């Protein structure tokens, strides 16, 4: 787990119920706004369907690091807080680091204790979607690199039989 996310998990898991709620709300307040270039693309392709609140995720690869941008409504502070935790804790992580985040992250930080099961399922959907988007971006990048490698292979003359 990336060090930033590990520190957040430690802080939340050691907090009592009330502190955990307050920390989640603080994270919600600090979720960065979407860059203008992404804000106009809040559509079904970027929406996390499993979540009742409209959550939008955008994943970009910057060399071997992942840039995560997200939007969640201020009126849904627990969802927005969890999304902010993912953005803060995983932004700049490698693809492998993100894919290795345990699906039990929500339990690790004690959110089932303060949220209903429906919300917890929605948050699980956010984490699954983030991992799926990272995988999709990594595959797209490898496909754009593959033709170059294939062209080199194809340009070599065939060995005589």
C-alpha cells in the first residue's frame, strides 16, 4: 500500500467513531475540484454506477504513475470523503500499488461502523471501479506501445526455410 494511503488508514483505524466521522468530513471538504478539461466529461462513461451518489472517476497515466481525479457531491459527505481518501492516498501511486490495495480497505478504516450497508456497498463499488479504470488505462497504454514493437518484428526479413 502506498505510504500516503497507509498513513490515512492508520489515522482512521485508530480513531474512535466520532473522530472517524469528523475525519471523513474533513477529507470531503478537501477533495480537489475536477480540472476544467475533465469537468465537461462528467458522463455515464465516468460515473460509478454502484454508488447511489453521482461519483465520477477519471484515471490518467503519467509515465509509470497514476493521476486520479474524481467528483462527488458535497451533499454526500461520507461518499465524498471516501473518494477524497482514495484520491489523496493513491494519486501518484504506481499501477501495481493501486491494484494491490485490498478490497477490505473500507473495513480497515472502520467505515462499516459509521455507515449503513448500502453506503458501504457503494464505496466498495468506487474502489472496484478505480481498479478497473487503472487496469483499462494500463491496457490501453500497452496497446499503443505494442504496434511499435510489432512493427519492429514485422520489418525483419523472414528466415529462409
